[in-house]
C-alpha cells in the first residue's frame, strides 16, 4: 500500500504545486515569459525575419512517396490459402470477390522508411481512412523488402500474416498497389512555408544535450558534491522544523470509509482471481471430494484467494471512533498547511540568501562550484541546484545543466516534463538562446514529452501558449504550415507538429479568420499531395472541435463541409452538435 500512496503523491505533486499559477507562473504582461525576455526574443525574431527575406528560396521539397491501392483484412482458416494467392499475384478485384474480406478499401498508400527501437531500418506502408477514422499499416524490415521486391510495387501485394499463440487464430492484413509509390514536388507556396520554419527552427540543435534517460531522480553516488553543498546551505539558512505529517493518512481514511478490509481467512470465487492468466492446472491433483469442479474453477482451487494484510495504520484507524478519526485528519491537514506555508516563506527568501552567501562566504561558493562541475560531468542534476546556479554562476550555466537532465513523467498527471521544458525555455529566452527557446516552447505547445502514460484528463488540463509566439512578431501562419507539412528526406532534427495539439492551439489564436482560410486552402489544394491534404483536414477538424463557442464551431465546420465533394478522399466532415 505504501508504494501506491507514494506513487500517487509523486504523480500529483507537480500538478498540484503548479495550480498556484495555473500551469506556469504568469507575469504582469499576461505571458509565461517576462517583459524583458520577450523584448530580447523579439529582437532575435526581427533579425531572423530579415534573414529570411534574403534566404535562397529555390530549394525544392518532395512529398512522402504515395500510391493508390486497396487494403484488405481477413481472419480465419482461409488466411493460409489467401497468402498463397497473394504470392501468386492475384489481383485485388479477384481476391476481394473470392474471399469477401471483412474489410476492403480503396485508399491512398503512404510509404515511409524509419529506424525502430531495435535500431533496425523498416519500410512502412500506411493508409489513412479519414471516413472511418482509422489508420492501417503494413511494415517490413528493409532487408526483407529488398529480397522480396526487385522492381516497382505496381500490381503487387505487401502483407502481414500472423497466427496468435493463445488461440491459434489467423489474421491477414494486406495492401495492393495500383501504382508504385512516387514523391511529388511540394508546391512553391508551401515550400516557402517549410523554408520559413527551417529558418526559425535550427535543425542543427536539440533541446537536450544527452540522449541518456534516467528514471531515477537523483543518484547518490553521483551527487555527493550536491549533498555537501545543500547541507551547508541549509545550515547557513535553516528551515523551520516541520510538524509531523502522514502522507498515507488521507488515502487510508478514504479506503476505510469506502469498505472494510476483507477477512484474511475468507475464500474467494474464481472471478476474484485477477492476476492469473492462462495457467494450466492438473485437475487430477484437486480432490473432487472437497472441491466441486463443476462450480469452482480448478485454477481457484489450486490458487486460493489471499486478501492483502491490512496496514498498521489501517488497523489503528479501525480502532478509533469517527470523531477521533476526524480530529486526526484535521490535525494532519493543519500540519501539512503549516509545513507548506513555512516552506513557501523559506523558498521566497532563498534567492536573496543564496546571493548574499555567494558573495560573502568562500566555502559556500567553493561547494557550489564543485556541485555544478559534478552535475555537468555526470549529466545529472536537480531543479534546486539549477535554480541556485542561475542566481549565482549565471543563466547559461543553469541552462546547460537543465539540458543535460532529461525528465520522464511518472504518470499522465505528472507535470514534471512540462515544468522542466518551460524552465529551459525561460532560461533560453533570458540568455537569448533562440534555437533552444523555440524548440522547447514548441514542445510545450505540442505536449511532446516522455511519460509512463498520458491520460486524456491530464492532457486536457494543459495549455498551448500560442499567445507567447504571437507577440514575438513571428509569421505564425507560415511557421505552423511549415511544421505541419510532411516531406521526404527531411534534415536531421526537422520539427513536426502534433496535429491534434496544434489544432487546439490555433483555436486560441488571435487571428482565427486567417487561420481558417489558410488551412482550408491547403485541404482543397489540388497541387498538394493527398497525405498532406489529409493532415490539414485533421488539423482543421481539431481546430473546430476546440473553438470555445458553438456558433463559431458550426460556421467553421460548414466551411469545411462545403469542400468535401472536391476532396480526393472520403470524409465525414463536421457534424452539428445536438
């Protein structure tokens, strides 16, 4: 139980703490960056806009390779026979007529090459079924692809056949190419937007300086220097002694109120066994005189249910009266509030005390320097140490420390990765490191972080901060178009937006009329490849969904629906709310 309580606390602590500011601290200018930082950034943007005017705009970009073809799915014992027909080169029409597959569609096929988590090069073929809101995929190792296909893919099949171990069922998914995948030039207007994005987003840079991922927050063997420094700091600037607070009390009280802990001697029917799956039990080993196997599953007989032992705190609370429990909760809550207030007071004066010690105490500055050098050398740091370094050694030093510390979210509600990215963006803005600032801010907008899980509830509570870019005089429309378009052979570290997240951000923009016009033009652009037009369709649908007013949603949705008959793919479009 203690493990789960601790896990919950770690997940929600950054989320709860951030609520005092909304998600991030907002300055007097209404932005998450100070007026001074915004002024520095605007100066950089002005220079980049001037640079873009003299850029070589003759560079051509190509779409991802695409073709037309059929997608089919088949399940059951006829799959082996179907695979033989695919190998023989049976046409799609004949195959569909013969097997009547569960699913068959004529769609655009997208071909991509990528390196998977095993560092192996894969060839992937995808189909976006916009009408059914589905995504189909077949993939092969590149080496397998080369041995199987010597020429163009026209009038050929790629397929994936699988037999599931647990029930020996067969599944076949396949794509038939009516034409070979080909790349087409991105129209000049859209190529210019890509070039603008490349001008603004430096592809030679990454936010993080290390790819190493550490799930532990701190490793003691690498942080002796930090501990020496921090202990000395708290000795010179001591905290008020905290009052006792039990983190498990609230959770345990709630558990006690909801139900009583079951009797540990009780048995349980089979439906209580949730952690046993696919266990083979010798039914002859079960005494049928004791266990009626027609009523109780042999698994339950072999593995009787053993309920968890109540914690010491749970048993203690059970012995209390309701009034005693309420009093204990009130005292615990009061202690928490007292500790929180005292920590806030201590923290509010920390910068002042640190700067005073740094200029007057040689041991303090020596220990700080040692902690900083240790953090840089081992690429392991701590948010508290980074704050102190920013106040003393400088913002550039603190920025480098943060870029060496990769933060992984413990759960969907863990705001740690976003807070870390925002602190990087703030330091980059204050130290005029534009290439780091923009990437980090775009990561916040696109919610592009590593998490153990990412629930929709937590996702919905995060903001997009598009206003912060609008005030910088960036050509935001061209930037968004440039990072929405997908191209063949992009440069390393090319930045792509999240379609759903960017649609939500655009719904918060100050220039929605121009945004709608630009996206709809891309959706209906006959000289733009089908896949990119589909992406702009999804971008617009996400934009409409996130508009704050029902009337606005209906008007914007009807504009999209008017284009549906002209599109090279089938789509439902916007459906009015009831």
